[in-house]
């Protein structure tokens, strides 16, 4: 497929919202000049990017500004508008720190009239404060905003997944190329190609990750041995089960940060963390003969923070003497220390002998389906009303919070938005109560469940 025939992704927005920084991040190298001074980018800049296995033609545009057509800024805007006209997907960027400006609202209204798919990007959303500020972007009417920080790389993995899902299917793209050569219009289809499930194998050194990969493949693909740290880079291989393709990534062992001394090991750990961020499901391999180590729990918390589905794999199970006591001790430790992913699936096996390994991929498929699950708004709010009756919201500053309704804004992981007066002041304890209720009622064990808060203003408060 030539560059001209690739799907076109255009980055648009007003000046100085971080479009060029995002372009460099997606292309994978510093290709566009970036500066704090607005208006550095004047001409469209193009590059090719590989996003979730799909090659795309990425276009960085000048900032959208109101200006007379015969001026420099007017010509820059005309160039940006012509790029939007040829786009298969537009990434409309706003600055989460600055909030919604009149220019953002104006160009969002213009974009809605262009009949182009638009993904709303709230850039510069570092930390919790930036994520909360990004929720203001709902008012633009372009759907759910995706909060990220192009400068720091936060949320880029999720953005790549969203772009790949919204692109025209590969089959549709090929048909469109043929129809263009024949002077015909391509057919519209809603179906998307099902890509491989992205699975990462993570764990401490010498837990048996490479041995597990070899066992799943049925061949000696990875070097294994009694020495710790044999794997130095993340190695990706393709695997197929009865449900379809799996893109499997074996990673280097992750030790405590204080013990990582050599630059090579630092790069290996960075590659492992990157593989974790790019995965959909993570298999956390634990040496059952050693039990759950604090570093295992740290990795588990990192998986939860990144919002990935997880399966605990207890390897070397054949070498465990008292299996009942060992499994109970491990499950108790996980229940206490990884309470934020309560009900996480645990599979026991021996990767060396192959005993019990056949149970791993079905567990991965099951948790993947839970990770993708959605709850209807009606069913969700019926549960929410019962939850409020069982346990009323707490008093904050002497006044009870009025929580009104919930809706699920996304899956992967299941994420819910809670609306109400002063909802942003909801204590973490009540938020955990809601998360636990969602997990138990709608059968979402072992995956991260997010509850975001959005307060509503009282129009009579100032009066």
C-alpha cells in the first residue's frame, strides 16, 4: 500500500495546544519543530506512523485561527481546512490546562459540519487535575474527550488504540483503492477487522516467563535457563488459539528500582513497561515456590494504574509441596494488597512440564471479555438507585451530596461517569463502595473499574 493510499489522520486545533508534540509522539521521532511560541507550524507536515499494526498517513497542521483569507494566517487556516477535507479521522486537540476557549468552541462547531469522524483530544492533561479539567470538553459536542499528555507520553497507548478502532477497515480501504482506480465510490461498512489480542507476559526475573512462552508456542523460541535476566528485550510472537490470533510479548524481568544499576537493565525494564502499556491483557507470572513478593504487588499495581486486564500465573506449581496452604496464602495476600482488582483470576501450572498451562489462555480470553464489557444506562441507574438507598452519600461541609445518575463512557477498562451536585467532593471511601458494588453486580472481577466524577452547578447559588 503506497503512502497516498494509506488512511489519513489529521491533527487539528488552535495554536499552541501541542499538535506538533503529539505528531512527533505518534510518528516515533522528533520530526516536527515544537516550541512554546504559538504558530511555529505553518505548512502541513506529513509522516507515516504504525498504530496497533495499521500504517497511517499522519498530517500535522497549522493552528486554526480566525483571519482574513489573504493574510498569512488565513492561508495557514485554508491549508489546515484542506487537510481536514481529505481526512479519514481528525484528532481535534484542545489544551486541558487552559480550558475551553471561544476559538475551541468555534472550530468544534465547524468540524461538526464537515462530516468527518472526529476524536476529541484533551492534551496537557497531566495528573488528576488535568483529567478533571478534560471533562469540560464534553461541552464541545464531539463525544468523550481522551485525556493525555503528548509531552510526557501519558495516554498515548490508549490514543493509538482509539485511532486504530476508528480507521476504515483494512478490507474497506483496499476496496476503496480499487474503486478509485475504476472511478467508483466505495461501499460504507460498519464492520471493523478484529485484530489480534495483545498479551504481555510480565514478572520478576527467573519467574519462568520465557519458559511459559515456549510452552505456549510448542517450540524453543526463547532462550531459557536457571540464570536470572536472560531476556533483555521485549520479544513479540504470534499465536493462535480456537478464538483467533494473539500477539504475545515476552518481557525482561522487572526488579526493584533500587537494584537496577546498569543502563542496559534500565532500558530492558523500560521496554517491559512499554510492552505492558501497549498490551490489552497482562499475565503476571509469579514463582509459586517463593510466594508473592512485594515487587510482584508493585507490578500488579502498575497494571491496575494502566487500566489493563490481568491474570495471575503461579508457575513452578509442580515444585510446591503443600499446594492448598500455598494457594490460600497467595490468594489472601492478593485479596489484601490488590483490593483494587478484587477477584483477579489465578491460574496454577508448570511451564517446564506443561501441566496446567492449557488453562491460561481460556482465563485470558475470559478476563478480556470482562475488560470489554458494557452496561446499559437503564440497568446501571436501577442499580445506582438501590446503592444510594442502601448507603446514602456522606455529608460534606455539613451538606449531603446529591448524586443524580451514572453512565458508562467507555470500556477497556469499564469506566463510569457519575453526575451530581458537588459530585467532585465525593470521598474515596464512598467511591470504593460504588466500585465494589459495580464489580459484584455486573460481574467484573479482576479488571480495573474507573468511576469519574462530574459536578453540576446550582444556577441559583449566586442569586
